[in-house]
C-alpha cells in the first residue's frame, strides 16, 4: 500500500537534499505526505485577460496581452531601477524592476508579444506593475497555459533560495505526477458514499492542479470535512475516555457555609444566569467524576461571585480551593473582593504572590497543610512545589489563556485525584471556537449583568477634535470620577509606540495641570508599575495613561471614562476588554474611540460594531469573521492544540457543528472504534493526534 509519509522529500523530481532540508526548516514538513497537505492560500483565474483602458486601482491580480514600447534605466547604485511602458492597444501601463535588471533587458524586447501577469498599483495617476510574470506568445501556443493558478505561502528565506510560490507549485505537480498508485482512503467507504465526498486522491490532486472551480470546491469540502471530523472525533473520544479515567471528589453536601452566605451575605440578588451556572457547577461537583468546566462571562458579569460560591460548596464538603490569577494586581483584587464578601464569616482566606514575605509564606504553608486555610488566592506562586494542600478539591483558573500549559497542569498534581476545575474567562469565545479549542470542557455562560449596572456608552471621535474630549473629561473629573487613556503597543512599532505614549502623557499633563496623572507601561519595573496602579486604584491619581497592560484585572468602580487612542489599531476583542475597565460602578460610563480620518474598511467595521453593541459574544463572533481564529485574543498564548491545514473556524461554522454530531453518533455506536468499518478512523486518530497534548486535563 502506498505510504507517502515514509517517502523522503529529496526523491521528488526537482527537490534534492538541499531543497528538502530547506522545506523541512521553513515549512516544518519532512515527508511527501506533509508536502501534499501544504495547500494554496488562493487561486487566480488565468483564463481571463484584462484591458488596460478598463483597469481601476481596486483590481487585484491581472493578466495582460501586448507589447513593450520602451525600456529605460532610472537612478544609480542601490536605487537603480528598470522602467518599461507596456501597451495592449487600449492603453499603457508602467512596468518596473528593482532587481535582475540586466537579465530583464537581455531577455525581453520591444515589439514582441508577451503575456504579463501581476498585481497593479497606482502611483500618482499612473498604473504600475512591479516584477510581473512574463510569458512569450508564440504563433502555435494556445494561451493562457493555466486555468486556475495556485498561490502558496512561502518565507523570505525560501524566496532567497528561488523557492517562491511558482517553484513550490512546480514541486507539487512533480510529486503528484510521480505517484503511480491511488492514495489510500482516510474515511470509511460508507461515509464517502452517504455524504457524496470526493475520493482523497482526487481531492488532493484538485487542490494543486484544479481543473475548474466546481471540482476545486468539491475537493476543498472533502478535505475540510475530514479535518474537522477527525478533530471533533478526537475531542469527543478523549472526553469520554477522560470521564472513565479521572474520578472526582463528590461534593454532595450543601451545608452551613454556602447557605449562610446565600441567605445573609450575598451582596446582591443573583441573576438568572448566575443561578443557572451555579446549578450546572453543583451538578458536576456532585458526581464521582472530575468537573472540567469553562465559565464565560463578560467583564462585570459576576464570575468571581459564582467562583466563591463554588468554593464554599467545596469547603462545606471538607475540601480546600484555590484561585490562580495571571497578575498580582488581579490576585490582590480577588482577595479584597472575596474577603469583603466573606467579612463576618468563619472562612479563612490566604493570599500568595511573588511579593509575599518569607515569614508570611511560612504561616500560609502551615495553614494549607493543616487545612485551616480553606481558600487560597494567588499568582504563579501557587504552582511552586513548596505549596502543599491538605486536600485540594477545586481549582479556579482566571483568564487561563495567560498561563502556559505546563504551569496550569502543575496545580492538578496537588492532590491524589485531580481536583475539580473551573476555568474562567472574560474574553467571550465564539461558539464554534469554544466547541473546538475547549471542545472537551463543559461550557457555562453568564450572559446577564448584575442589577444596577448601566451599559457603557461608546462614541467614535476623530483625533483632530480633541477639544470636546478634554472638555468632557474635565466635567467627569469635577464630579470626582477617574479616567483611563490607553495607547496601542504593537511589537513591530514598539519604539514609536512608546514615543506616542510619552507624548500623550505630556499632552495630558498640559491639558490637566492640576490633576494627579499616572503612567503605566511594560518597560516599568514591576514595583514601579504596581505603585502607579495602586495610586490609581486608591484614587490618589485621577488619570491613568497606559498601554494595554491594564486590559485585564483592574477594578476601579470610580473610573467612568476609557479613552482609546489610535483605536483603529486594536482588534475587536481587545477594544471590548479595554471598554470593560469602566462601567463597573453604578454611574454612567463612557468609552471614546479616537481614530485618524483615514480608516481601512476593516477598521471602520470594527469601530461601527463597538459603537453599536456591548454584547461581548456578538463582538467575538464579528472578530472571528474579521480576523480568523489564529489572531483572536488569547489563542496565541494558550496555543490551539491542533494545526488546521484547510478548515477555517470562522467560515466553516455549520460544517463544524455537523461533523461534531456525526462524530458523536459514531462513538455512541462504537466508542472504541473497534468495528472493521471504523478501523480506518482508529488508525487516523492515532496518526493525527499521537503527539497531542493531554489538554482535557489542563485546559
């Protein structure tokens, strides 16, 4: 049977050892099967010719047929370029080359008919095309040579070694033509027939050598179906296996602590959403299996209160709980919030961060080992080996995407059986992404704000209209309120961003000379940053000029204005997170999105969405569509534990749901995939996910 996974790249015609090594290094592929699954990111229709007279500035790739009129060399030294004028009889276009000038001059001549293919741009009023693909028209040639031309992502290193998109396509064609047998199927025959799926061999061939749009669409659907099906099958099978493997501590007793808090200490009446989520958590923790639940809720929706009441359930059953937060500020905030909620109750709460003094640590360690400390709140310090519990029964991870996989997993080893797990996030996750990235977790959503909270009013303002912004801020300061002013900090332009932040700080001081103003950014020493934040939290400083370091975890109910400078440079989820820093008290709060006049279409859409809704889930869905899953807030840090070759979670929503249900029905009938028909699935799961992280336990 054909096994491309065991065939080396160097044996493909036109590759050899050097190119094979380059492909391995740059694209992380090591065999012929890997290469076949490097798919084009787009296809250009080469059957169509444009006329120069009809071209506009908004066209993408074009194909022209005509002749060069003139060639001339412009400039000297490094700035030298070759410029030609090309005509198709309806008009002229400028063609330029910045390298390979002598080669171009020697090869292409005026008066000869050529086909040009490339991407036009406009300089002044002149259409221009740089470094186009050029083919000579011969008398007997039937043009165009290609129909749909594939384009592949390549790296700068590959291009410098003459391995551009065109060269990669040539290698793919060589590989396909060298395969003498049919590529073995990876799905059962019954599934192929029932859902009318293209055979794998044909689908892979069509992706690299498409005959027409219809066949290409069928090929893409087949491969997307398969990729999403096996991903969902893996998640669901792992979940079933985990439920058998990991037993949990049953918390069946709702006792004095929970009931006393609920009847006498509850700060406000629970929303229906909070009651529903608590019921789900109570059910999970009452079973003899480990709870593994994701709690989603917008900023200010009351997740901390739900977490506290879950921890009281654990305490009523004689177990300890811990909350791990990503920053000291957030850990301190949780500590203050929870101790104020429990003020007067006989529940001992501990706080452990990097700043905890040795003598205080000693007391904490003793209290944890004896069981006197029932609730421990902290940062990464919780995962230190010296931190030992008497009987840890519940772990709450706040803003879990801020922690590495290894960091989170070390908490699970603090007891004989893994504790129950509640993962909390204030970053709303679209349903499709949630069922995939967190597919093995049960999901709870708090989709109501507590009573008394007013939605934040969001307005868009252009940067040259600062007077009304300053005037409005003055009015809020006069009423005793506080203000955030946030500047972007993008890695690629870090130096200029810090300069903008400093200039913004200077401008703010000039506009408000009698006001205490703080500044926070990532280059500050931790102690200095902490001092600036605490000054704002305590109310000593009234305006905080900052980068996005304040995005998660600062709770200042008195802050009622969030000004986001250069808002067009932020993603939707990030804008929503920043807006969530205000509106935490009973007073009306405002978010001002300040942008330049020149906005791209995507930026304008983001601003319009932000000013039209406060619904985090609606915003997250829009963000997924605009930017795709790889760029969503948190996914890069958490590391999506799979590599999608062709599926797109924002585009393939319905298909994801369909194959999830299909995978579930397969496992209901044959949970071990032991039947002859399902044997191919078992083989594929082992092959695709053999290196997969045990992420159900550590999400």
